[in-house]
C-alpha cells in the first residue's frame, strides 16, 4: 500500500502570510512532485525532485519554493500568500507510477 | 506537447461501454492512465509501455499504438464506480522522470 501524507488537509490563511505545505512518503521513492489543481481541471506540475538536494521547476510558473533534504520529505513554501494562490496542492512520489497524497486545499483571503 | 484527450466528457448509463483516447504529437515511451473521483486525489489505473502492449484489469483495458502515438482506454459494462475524471500522462523522454498530462475526460455513469 502506498503511503504518502500531506498536511494540513485544509488551510485558510490571510494575504501576506508565509506557509509551508508538508509532504512525506514512506516508500523510499527518489522522485517526488508538487502539482496545483483547481477542481475538475488539469494537473499543473509546479516542482519536482529526482532525489536529495535535487529540485526543478515545473511547467507552471509558481512563486513557491521547495526543498529536498531527506528522501521522504518534500515541503513546499509560499513566502507571501496571495488570493491567486487559492487552489488544491497535490504531492506525489514515484518509482514507476505516481502515488498521490490526499492534497491540501488552500484558501487565501 | 500536451497530449490531447478525447472526448472531453461522456455520459453513460450503467452497463454501457466507453473509449477514451489520448494522442500525442511527440514520440511516446509510455502512457499512464489515472482516475480521479470528485474531491479525491488521482489513482493509478495502468501503464502502457512502448511496443503496442495491451493491458487490462477486469473490465478496464487499454492499448498503445506506437506508430499513431496514441493510447486508448476501454471501459466495458460500466459501473457507477467508474465515474470520475480520467487523465492520461505521457512520457516523451523515455526516462519516466515526469509526465505530461492531458486535460482529462469527465465520465459520468448513471443508473
């Protein structure tokens, strides 16, 4: 069974605040991803990593940053949240197929 | 570069069949199929590898036509639980590092 966790599941925060979305996996996968997805819409890749100390920007420009200090942990940080950041953020890890976490639904007021 | 999925949406009655297509303008090394139910994360269905392989699981199967750069997902005798959005993800680089996702096909199965 795939184990990938995201916290928090829901977050409502005011404009200008700094936030960190957590993602952890217990499968030992080297590849990890962050996607942004509005309800019923396409998956936008915003960051990915092939292993520790390796991070790349995805296809969708994002003001967020990521780090990969440990294999199992891939947090995403927004230094200053804006209403345009309101969306669902999905984390995934992969060896061959991608396993998705439950997502964080972010609302910036 | 983004694969094109068709149709965009389909409505079925329980027991009917459906085909969802995923076409790429670039060479394909593999095609991944995922289903996302409303309010949930995408879940892996199957992967098709270069070589025209056809895979299946119960009443859901898929094919991969390397020459046409296309994959098709076949849902036979649809069940209510098949409802959701189906995404194809393509590996055009052959290294399975990141997938290029289609826009999705919304499938609704009604009683």
